[in-house]
């Protein structure tokens, strides 16, 4: 068998990874060839077998969430692989697969040797995590994992090292060529070997894969929105509004029979919501962005998510006026606060009641959501050259501040990740760690106690990965408010853990976390629902809740789209027919090594 191998060795601070470029005369899976690749001093046998040795190893798969135990589409799992007769191991070994995100993940171990300048030849245990997409198309899956060598001594922590990697066909394994020296592994005093056996463990947490079969509707009951470019945060926000069920029901009831389909935001939103509810495939948003007049990246970059949300809600509120759902938007999202200025030395106070649909929280230098609220309601002293003009009372020392008089059923909190930096004269993103919680209580920030407690449950976490120049947007949503989270990554929807949705989006870097999270990935907007309103806000939306006239409008829209597609197809076929020429073929009479070669006869 002829094989040409070229090694491209990339070094990192923790490990060596080898990219293999192959021109191979026969067709085999990548893993079938891995067994033949050894460093010159590997000393690891003839490389004829990568499968586990029969009767000498076993796999145990451990899933913390019992509901996900039998779900091969689960987002994470912990699995163990026990190897016996370790001292005699010569070949690479692969564990049986443990399925996460419908992909087979395997522990791969091998004895590795290297030449060191100070110690000469050194043998180590190579420990990798392997994933095979087994797809003819291009596939990829981002994952983070903790690779552990378990201790045999009671109370002793495992030896572990962490990885994060985008797995794909040419880089389908990731780990450490020298996880631990062979001498330390075999030393009973170290506590990792017993009866010539070791147990390896991997905790892997993976995103939904791209480029392989993934049925979002089947795995979650929901569908995503197509990534149609230049829409930034829009898909995340639309999913958030869609799962505000009381709003969705009101959107369906807006009259749109006489609307211009190319200009009506209300009709376009009805269409998107209807398809999200009843389609089995990802939903397009081009007509919605066209109706908005925001069809370029600049349009979205010039407005932040807060501005986009306000414009959209204003349009919906206007459209609902004079209908049976008038007032739905303020009923759901409107809160009130009182701005005040109180003089310190005289009995004088100025107040003004203001409404809000969202709250901007300063996160810089703040540890958590409560510190940000404390900062929001803190008072500012007006003294010295900044005294307050109290009219006929003259300039007075005073305190300026705000206090909340009511919080809405649905509370939108914008975390000020992006702020103007006067030093660089541009917007910068703050990736600092900022904690928020599944449950919060805001009663102490109210001017007077309300009839129902101001306790809230986290419903959505909007996340940005990148910097102020761009990046990627996803949203984590708790659809039923019961703590069962899903991740909406444009057209891909997947189940995820509460930890993925909340703690992994705090930002910053925490070495104590079980999984390393990218520094630039963090939450920029939170949606909370008041506990006393959960059942009402998240009420079920049935097909019969959609007025017949709206269904008729959407059906006409669909019929028109199908008609346009058929017309375009007919036009294309007509062009093809008009350019078709009939020709005949005859055998080539010139000398040729191929007797079956034919040429056109015009």
C-alpha cells in the first residue's frame, strides 16, 4: 500500500497536535490510519490495531441529568474507560463510543515517547478525545472537555487537564501527547494504578454540530431562524419575543388583511411567528427585515438591540391600537420609576414619574445583578459648583436619584457590555465576569411594597461571542419557565444544561470552573418573568387562537410564494430549452489510448 504522509505539527502551551495531510491510494476512515502514525521513538508496537483489547477494558457512561440518560442528542456526558494490563500496552486503544449531540465520542490512549534534551528518551501516556462526524459533507462540532486520570486512593483528586476544540474531519481528536509520564502512571505510590489497571474519565460538553444531520424539531420541539446575514442580534431577539407567548397570541390577533406584504412589519412578524410554531424547518426572516427597512449590516450595527426592540415594540403597540389586543405591549413590558431631587437643608423635593420598557444596567466594576441595581438606585450629591437650582429658594445642596414604583411582568435587562471609551474614541466591549441568577427578588428596590412580591424567574439569556467589531449571537431560552433550557443558534436548536445557559455566560475567566469558557462569550441582555405572571405570560398558544382571517392572509402569502417559485422555474426551463442544441457523437478516428472516446459530430 502506498501512503504519502506530511506532518504539520502545531505547538500550544499544553500539548502537541498533529494535522495529517494524506494522499492515500485506498479509501478508509481517518481513524483507520491513525494507528500507523508514531513518533520515531514511540516504541509503541506495530500499530496494527486501534480497537480495545478484548476482555481488557470497559466503558461506563455517566449522565447527571437522568432525563438525558438515554438521549444521544444530549449536550454533555461523563464516560469512563478502564484499561487492564497497562504495563503491556503497546498499541493505541480506543474506547467504545459515548454519544453526545448524536456524535460518537471516544477516549483514545497510547504510549508515547519523545527525546528530551536534559533527560533523553522519555515515555508518557498520550490521552486524547476523539469525535467522528461520519458525514460525507463538511462537519464541525465545538466542544470543551475535562480529561481525567482517576485515582485509586480514597479521597485523592484525579489528575486532570482541560481542552476546548472545534472538532472536524481533519482534526477529529484533541488532547495531550504527554498527559503524564509513564513512570508516574505505573508508580503505585502516585495512586493512579491498581492491579495494573487505570481508569480514564472524560466529561465532554458539546454544541450542536454543523454539517451533519440535526433535526431541531425532533430533538427539542422547536425550530430555528435562518442565518441570512447582516442581522446580528435579530434572530436571538425574535426567538425571545416568540416565546413570550402572551405577546405572540396578541400578534396573531392584529388585523393585517389589507396590509402591504412588502411593508407591513406586523404581517411579516405574524408570518415568522406562525412558521416558528408550525414549520419543521428553519424559518426565513428576509421579508421582516425588508419591512423594517433594515436590510444591510450597517443598519443593525448603527442600532443596538435595545433600540431595535423599542422600535419593534412601538410598531406593534401602534398596530394594536383600536383592536381587541390594544395595550398588550405596555401591559407586558412597561414599568414605572420616579426620578427625584431632594434638598438637604430645606423641605423641598422635585419628582417626575417615568415609564420604561427596559433597564440598562452598568456592569463595569460590578460583581452581580444586585450590585448593578444598587448602583442604579444610588443617589448623586449635588453640591459645590453643582448645586441644585430650587427656584425662589436659590441654589441648594441636594440628592438626585431614582426609585422604582413598579416592575413589569416581563423585565428586559440590558447589560452594558458595549460602552464608549474616551481614550480610544470608540466603543469597546467589557468581558468582565458578571453574575446573574435563575431567581431574583427586586422588592427592596420598590418605592412601596406591591400586592405581589417582585420575584422573577430567568426566561432568556442573549449572548454575544466576539468584540465590538463583530461576532456571533445566540440565545438560551427557558421556554416553559421550568428550568429546561434550549440553545438557539440561528437555524440550530439544541437542549442544554442550566449551567450552559447561565454560569457559562457570566464572562471573565474562572479557573475553578469545571469547564473553561471562552473569555469573549458573555450575556448582554436578560429577560425575566415575574413569578406571579409566569402562567399568564407563558400561556399555551393553540392553532385555534390564530384568527381565521390571519390564517387566510398567511395562506395567500404562501400560495403567492409558491406561484412565484413555479414561475421562476418555468422561466429557467424556457431559457435552457432555447439554448439546447441537438448533436450526435461518433467514434474518434484519431489515434487514442481510449477506444471508447467519442466526439461531437456537428
